[in-house]
C-alpha cells in the first residue's frame, strides 16, 4: 500500500551545507509521526522538501506515491502546512485571514465553517473580528491551526505546532491532532519538544546532523516512553 | 479560477494601506497633471484668440492712411501660431521650449523666427509636470513601490512558504497579486487622462494609442520589477536596486543619449542665424545697390527688368535686401533644420533604450508637440511669409500705383490643428 508520505534516501544541501543525509522514512495513513531533533538537525528542511520548496541532492520525497518534484501542485494540494510561528496577516482579523488563505487554497468556507474551526482551537469569539496584531502568540498559532483544519487535506505537516501555546492549549492541541489522525489524516510534525512528541505521536524519529539516527514507537495503544526517547536524544546530543 | 484569484487579491489590496496610499497618490498626481495640462492648453487657446482679434485690429489700424505699397507692407504685422492639439494637454513637449506664435512682417523672416529661441528657458531646464512626465517617469516609480517587496516582505514576515504552499503553484499567488496592483495603477492613472481627453475632444485613436503606450511601458517595468524581486534579498536591497535601475533608465541613459546626440550633430543656434541675417541686412545699406539686386534677381529672374535702382532710395531695394538677408542665411537655416531633424531621429532610436524617453516621445508625437511638429510650424510660417512676398512683390517691384482696396486680399495665416 502506498504511504501518504515517504522520504527515500533523502539528501539535501542548503546554501552549501549538507542539511539532510540519506534520510528515509514513511508515514502511514492516519499515523502521527514526530521528527525530533535539536536546532539545525534538518527537521524544518524535511517539511520544506515535502512541500517542494527544496530539490533533493539525492533520493526523493513522495506524497501519495508521487514524486513531489514531478507534481508539486498536486503534492501541495494534499497537504496543510503549519509553519513554525506562522505569521498570518497582522492587519487582518482571524476571519479575514482564514478567508484569504482558504480562497488562496481554492477552498473557501462559510462564516459558520470558520467559526466551527475556530471553536475547535478554542479561539475566543470576541477575538475573531479583531486584527491579529492585537493577538498573543498563542492566539495567532490557534488561528493558524484553524486554517490547517479548514484545509481538510489528507496530510498535515506541522512545524513546532505547540510553540507559543500554554500548557492547557498544548493538551487541547494534542487531543485535536489525535482526533484528526483517528479520522484518517496523516500527520508529520517536527519538534524539539520530547515530551510533547511522545504524548501525541504514534512514532518518533530522531534526527541528528541531517541523519535519522533513531526511531521509537509504542504500539498496543500505549504511549512512547518519554524517558527512553529523552535519553536517546540527550545521549546523541552529547555524543 | 483566474477570476477567483483576482477577486481574492482585490479584496486583499483593499486592506493594504501602504498600497492604497501609493494608488491614491497616483490618482492625485494624474488629476493634477491633467488639470495643469488642460488649464495650460486653454490658456494658450485664449491667448491665441485674443491675439487673433488684436492682430486684425492692429493691422487694420496700421494700414489705414498708408499711401505706398512699401510702407503698407512695412507696418503690417501678421500673427502666425500653432494652436495646441486636442491631446496637447497630456504632453506640452516642445511647446515649452520652442515658440508657437510669432508676429511676422514682410522683412527678413529668419531673424523673426529665431529671435524667439530663448523664450521659456526655465521650462527647458526643469520641464513641466504634465501627464507625459507622469506616465514616463513617475508611474514606473509608483509601480516599483507597489511591487518591489511582494515576495520579500512575505519572506521577512516568514509567511512566504505558507502562502506558496497554500496556493499550490507560485504563479497563482504572485501573478494575480501583482496584476491587480498593476491594473489598479494603470486605471487610476488613465482615468483622469480619459476625462481630460473627453473634455478636450481628443480623437479616440489618440486616446487608445496613449493608453496602449502607458500600459506597454508599465508592462516593461513590471517585467523588470518581477525579475529583480525574484532575487532572495531583503526588501531594502531590492528597492535600492530597482531605484538604481530607474535612475539609470529614466535619467542616466537619456542624459547620456542626449549628450552623445548633441556631440554628434552640432546645431547652429538661432542667435547665429539672427546675427548673420541682421549683419547682411544692415550691411546692404552701405553697399552698391547692385550688390543686393543681383542676388535678388537670381532668386526671382522674373523681376530682372525692374532691378535697376536709380534714386538713393526705393522700397523694392529695401525689400530686396530683406530677401537677400534670408537667402544669405538659408544654408545655415537648412543646416539648423536638418540637424534638429537628425537629432530627433537619433533620439527616437536611442529612446528604445529607455522606456522613459520612449513614452515621453510617444506622447509628444501623439500630442503634436514633438520637435517634428515644431519644425513643421516654422515651415508653415515660412510658407505664409512666402505668400506675403508673392502678394506684395508685384506691386512693390513694378512700383504700381497704390490701391488700398488691394490690401483687402492680404493673405491670412491659416494654422493646421497641430501646427504642422
């Protein structure tokens, strides 16, 4: 069966630096796969490769079995992307931002649809008609998450999705992601939050200096052991 | 699909205060340029209308009581003028630096044409804020300000990848976003021009061609901005680069072209023509009369049998040395005319290197305010003066008895619409 996301021996250069070196993994339908790693490990680069922004030096990235560089538009239409600290337009309200981006994606939604998504991310109603420049970082992130939800794509790529969220909002977000995965959405998230990754992911991959150096999964409905992953993460970091 | 993209970007633009400011400025500048142009053209028409009236009255007054053909020709002034065309409001062009009205007499002509060369020197230096200047020089700047950081500002705001990933294909985002700005700028610039053209009764073909020129120039600038803004650099570096390109194409290239053309085509100035002609005319007083009448009859062999001047003074001798004054400067005048036409032709070729020069020249051509039109006006003045001579010479040279009724048939200057 074709995996929604697959990296095959992926190597990438950015500005002369070897950022990814022979990375291979797949993410199955309905699976939450978290890529863990320190700064500069190549996590965000991996997401950009799936979005077709970076061309592999070697290997390839596939979305729904098709090489991204063969059909970038098709790959992007299947993916909702939540960048790190997503900067939506500060001079526009949450409604206006969502409306603009959904029109850009060719999937406009009704006001009720927007409200439903904003309800799911718990953005206060009174804030929705305010410009985003008056929002806290967490509120902006919630709006961006609502946008990802509204895209209703089979795949979500999340870059440090809980950055800026308070603990309660992080828990709510994790529940939301799990619900989406149960509904069949395939989720690839990159984070340096070991605890959060172990809380939400079905599988965790450990990236270090552009190489996938470890993979952890729980199975049988259990959570991945945070201490094990943390130990591996820390050990590799100091190694 | 494309309509949806455009609607989306129109709504987006409506919320972008920075872009709205530049668009509003474009509209204001266009209104100002067109208003100034229309006011100037109407002022010139009023001036001409007043002069036409006063010229007729003045001539009638001067001719009253005259008893000789010579004095009648001497004291009668004749107004010549190039009325502004119906599109001149958009491009005053050479009308600011070349004379478009004269009062000529039966005397030597070239001096009368060229003694006005130094008028409007201030406009020759600073130029006029007319629509042609707006379209050629200011509109590209406004377009640069509207487009230069479309990509770079999104990169700086870390929104670029999200936008492009959401759009799917890059062109679905950047093309409509730039296109909407380009169209809005074009419309806001053209709208006052179209209204001005309606008020002035400009031909549809001229309006269409002017609009086409503006759109074409803005498309070229859009291409330039598009190519530069693809560079992965900060907005300030992109703006600096584009302003540099604008300076090069709008100022440096035209200035260098002008210097090269002038060095390559030396032109005698009007003062030289004026001086030579006056010296010739003044010297004639001290020369034997044959020295004047011989070259005169070489030009007009039909008057050979009347060329002998027996007394110390004769009107025909006086007008003959005025004529010889023109004959003496004719080579210089021809050289002056050809050099100006040659400069104009070369300027037309070099304008292909600068969208700014090209647009200005195109507008001046449409408005009938280019160098060719002004030279055509000078030629029309010469033709009219030749008619005056043809009218007066038979009576003057054959020294026929004076009949004031004949003066009712004096030639009248009839301008063409654009002075050509």
